[in-house]
């Protein structure tokens, strides 16, 4: 991925800008649908976005999932309980702080947005309450492929790099995707794949 990015940058440096910037939906179309959901990404495609950005985590049982996750009071990213209705799980988690990587895919796919999120979700409450919730990365990538949008995959979870690159390879999307991360080691792992 680094090689592809550098090649693109060097060709831009030697030729005049002939194309408009790429229009990207950050976390999808979050003013129309709940962020980081299949509905939000599909809405981006209908609105004409050329790319979507999303964060990738690994569930407790190794599934790649798409969700932004908030910082918990301890400063650790990936907290679910600020956005998702996790009340039925809180007895099992001290302090009610529940993180993406602590739950299996079966548990994650059952979660829905909290009803009291009017202040946090710019879309209407009816969209949030009918959303399909947290999607698998594979479903998001397939939606991107079918609609022609470029995925910008931000690696957040510790074990996301190799599995994300493998999935992009399986779907023949390596040349059409961008991988980013705040964590240098994840970028190194993605490049070594």
C-alpha cells in the first residue's frame, strides 16, 4: 500500500492537477443515516461519494467489524457503551465500560444504537432505531465494490492489519483501497502482508 501511495503522489508532483479531489464520506453519510452502518455507506453511494472512510476492529472471536468506538474514561479507544445499547451486558463488565474487542461477533451484531443519542447522532432518531447496527468489514467492502466506492480502511484494533489486507486481496480490491492508521506498527504490518 505504501508503494501504491508513493507512486500516486510522485505522479501528482510531476503533472498538473487534472482531476477534482475525491469526495469521501467520513463514517458514511452520518447526517442521513447512523455512522458506520451499511445504511450510511449505501446512502453515500446514492449521494455520489467516490470513497468512504471507516474504522476496523477485531471482535473477541476474530471477526473484522466496522465501528468508530469512543474513548473510554481510561483513555482506551473502542468503547461501545457510549453509542450502543449495552444495558443487558453491563452486569458482566465493571463500570459499564464495554469495548468492541471484548465481545464476540454474535454479541456485536445484536447491539443497536441507544435511544438517547439525539445529541450525538446527527441523523434522525428513527434512522438510528431501525439501523442494522455494527457491520462486518466484508459486508462493507462488498458494498463498496458493488457501488464503485473506494474504501479507506482505518486500522484501529490490534489484530486488524494482516486480516484486512487478506480480505482486500480475496475481494480483488487491493488496488482500489487505502489503508490508514494512527498506529505505525499496524501500517508496517499491512505493508509486509
